[in-house]
C-alpha cells in the first residue's frame, strides 16, 4: 500500500496528471465492463444489487480521494451522491426487513438518480483531467 497522494489534479505535474487519467480511465472501464454486469447476476432483489453498487462506489470514491485521482471538490460531491444513495438503499432494505418497505419504490428510484449523478461526476472528473492534460501539452 502506498501513502496518500501528495498532489490532486489541481496541483499535479503533467506526468502525475497523465498517470491519474490513465488509472482512473482503467478503473472506470473495468467497473463498467466487469463489476456492474457481475452485480446484476448477484442473487437477491434489485434493491440489494443497486445497494451493493452504491456501497462499492462509496469505497471507490474514497480510494480516488486518497490516491489523488481527480479534483478534490468534484470527488467530494461525488462521494456525497454515492453516500446518500447507499444510505437510502440501506434504509429501504431495513424497512423491507421489518415489513414496511414494499411500497417505497421512490427510495430506490432516488438512489438510482444519485448513482447516475455520481457516475456523471466521475466521467466529468476524468474529462476535466484529460482537458487539463491537453492544455498543458499545447
């Protein structure tokens, strides 16, 4: 394990920014091609699968913050979106366990919207880092 990143995208050198862009791109591609389809095969209800994805994204965003893979302010907003989604889905699962959550599909829908917002922020973060790298090179 390595130490926390000394630089985020705001103050990274061109080489660090290039490495961060490549690492983040590889992580997002692997997430989209391997992890998400695997979660959809997971036995359990839809809330369980989406909840696992939300908690996975919380952990991944925390790692991105730790490793300096992006703009800190964007990553913090992304972390808030994924954390809110994970919390909502955990609350819905708890309501289902006590017999009250079968008619609260609004919670799952809200969590999905938050996950989509967080994913768009992750792609936006990658795009901004790439644009900053292109600006430095030119």
